[in-house]
C-alpha cells in the first residue's frame, strides 16, 4: 500500500515531533515510529535543556563552554546558531504547555552540569524528557494534518539518485528485495505533468502488527530516529536506540561523520533485572567511593581527584580495571553515609535499587560504564540537509558539528529543538506549490523468502556484536582490538546478509541488521583516527594531534 504525504518523519522524539508540529503548517505529515509514539530516548532524559536564560550568563560563555568540550572539532558557526536560538525554543515549548521547574521571582530554577561554567540547564524536576514528550505528543494528537504510525519500522530509504548513479547487485540489500529496483527501473524515463520528484522520495516501512510492508512517499523525508546505544552491551539508552536512521542513510548513499566519538557514562546499575538505569554522578559528589570486588579502592591510581575526576577519566579508569581483573562490574559504595541522608538525598536511586534487591544504605551498588550518546551520525549542514537531496536529518541521528568530539551535558535536547526549526525554515523557503509526481515505485517483493526457523541466529549475532563492541571498541581502544572487531563484524555481516535475503523480515532482524551496520561504521572510523581526542581514546596513540587530526572523520 502506498501512503503519500507532503512530509515523512521517521522517529518520534523531541526532534521528530517538534518538527512535525511545524511542518503541519505547510502540509500533511506522516510520523513513523517503531514503538509507541512516546517511547524514545527523549522521555528518559532526566537532566534538562541547556539555554542562556540567567542574568549572569551569556551566549558567548555557552559557546565557549561547548567549544572546549568538543575538543577542537565543533563547527563554531553551528554552535553559535544553536546557542543563540536556545531561549526562543524553550519559550516555544512553554507556549505548547510544557512546565519547567521555577525558582524565586518567577525565574527558571537553572541547573549546572558537567562542562557548564554557569547555571543554564532548564529542567522539569528530574523528568524533563517526560514533560517535554507529554507536551509534544498532546499537541501532535490535536493536529488534523499529522498522522502517527505507531509500531511501524522503517526498512530502507527510497533514493532515486542512487539508482541513477550505480547498478546494484542482489548482494547489496540497499533497498530491500526488489528486482526491478536493482535494474534502476525506479527512475522514470520521461517526466509526467507537474514536477518530478528526485532524490529521497520516501521509505519502505514494516507494519509490525499486520506483518506487511508499506511504501511511504513524501516530498521531503526527515530522519529523527535517535541514537545507537544498543550497539554496546551496556547502555543507558532504551531498546529503541539501534541506529536505524544512520544505517538506512548509509545504505542509501549518505555521507556519515565522526562515528568514533561515542560518549560513555561511568556508572550504570549492573543488574539482570534492571536495564539502562543511571546512577547519578551526584552520589560521588556526596562521598560515594568506587571499589573492586575485593573491597579495595582504585581511583587514587588514576587521578588526584579520585571519584570526583571528570566523567571520561572515571569511565576509562573503571574500564581499565574491568579489563585487568576480568570482573563483570565494579561497586559504588555510599553505605558509610547516614541512612536518612541517603534516602532523602537520593530517593529515586534508593527506591530503584531497592526494587532490584540492593539496599544502598547498607551495601555497595554494582555499576559499569555504559554507552550514552553518539556524537557522530549522518553528515548534516546547518539547515539539516544530508548529502542526499530530499533527505534531512535531525537530533542524535545527525552529525551537525554541534558536539565535536565530546557532547556537553544537556546540549542534545537543545540541538534537536533548534535543528527542527532550521529544517522547517529551509523547507518553507524552497517549497513550491506545484503538483509533485513520484516516479513509479514497485511494491515490496519478498521474493523466495520464507519464515525463519532459526531465530537463534539473530539473538546470537546480536549478543556477539554488543559484547565485542563493549570489549574492543568501547571506552579504551587499541589497534589490535579494533582489528579483531573488524574481522568479527565482516563475518557477522555476511551471515546477516544471507539471513536477510532468505527469510521473511522481522523487526528483530531489521534491528540486528542496523546495529551491525552502525558497529562497522564505528569500527572503521575508530581505525582511521590515529590519535586520542575527546571520546576516542587509543592506547597506541595516547596524545591529541591537532596538526594531523583536527578534522572530521567522514565516510562516503
């Protein structure tokens, strides 16, 4: 079935929904999301949104803080644009109905987080993402021009320019199983009346509930699918973070940048019954101590500030100890503090750990570093355009130049809001009200694929990828580890490709295919960069090298 709208947005987080609301002023919008509409990384954001709203703050200070955190790779023009647009985007959310925590005198209760020299983090208690998503979902639900397709998973982009430029073989599943597509027949020989649409014209989408594939066509397509934390074994991200947008864009021929820069949070709860729960840095700020299984401390060997060292230093120290000892986790101990103080100061962490059978007032918390935020992604210009005509990218899917080699806290939601506005303005400027004609697009053809009776292949490869990425391509890397990972991903990619063509697709298979693609992009990017900078640390090249490597890593 063909589903045609003016605009197609893949993803329903802060970027996708805020952009959908704006684009609904220009035409009809289809929003495709692979779970429920509110199930995105945004809803789990506890901290807030960085914006210059305090009297003692300034745009220049926010810019300089961001540039410093980005370790020489930020695009200053982009940083200034995002920072200067921040206050307007916050006020826009409030107009829609978002409620943020206020302080005295009807001023924002601004927080201060890592990397910020001033208080500038707007928040809604410690559930900012939930408040923002609630506001956006309600607003989108009221619009007659926005249609949300829940439990629909994008498979592959439909890119006419790619088919014009090259001849694809059946061994390259760039667009799914379409014999006619592989011969370039998607490109119309003569333009019909009206304006012929070229470039990205939409996407093939799996309707998970009905187990069928639909064709979504649109004048403009926007990828806002979020991050890729699930490519690692331990992550703070929700299950949806499988890098779908980045993988689809790469298969369609888009440029990808800076995939080696993956941010890790030092302390995530390590427990089989609890996934993706961060243990706040505030515990260490109140005296919590990191220990090994035998009760010995180790941070004094890595930094004079011990547990209060910067996030990347603490994460690397924990990673080093785990590799040295072979243990599964380390322990964060605050049980030496007063019981009432712990419960009153950290009620959420106390209750969450207690539900997992851990009383933090009496015993240490098992923790591991976890993947948190991808600073790379689909290469984007300042208007949100990718290298493919008709395809925009927004949020964590995009590499805009905002974060450089390391993201500063609470700049991510800000970036998503601002680039939603920039994409909207760019589309509004160039849009011409003409009849848009799409070239003929053949329906999804499963060919000779059959239902799989070997689902163990999917689960086995999923687990193996995440484990070797955690061990070989994680916080600390070496050339040898990267080479091992590269050999493994090449073998697994061959298995996935064979499986993909032989069996009927499922959402699990599609997610495996995507994390394998993202893993390979991360490995290749990390192998290219012969230095240590920001979030990329290679023991074979431990120093930052501005002469040779103060540049983006771009894969085409």
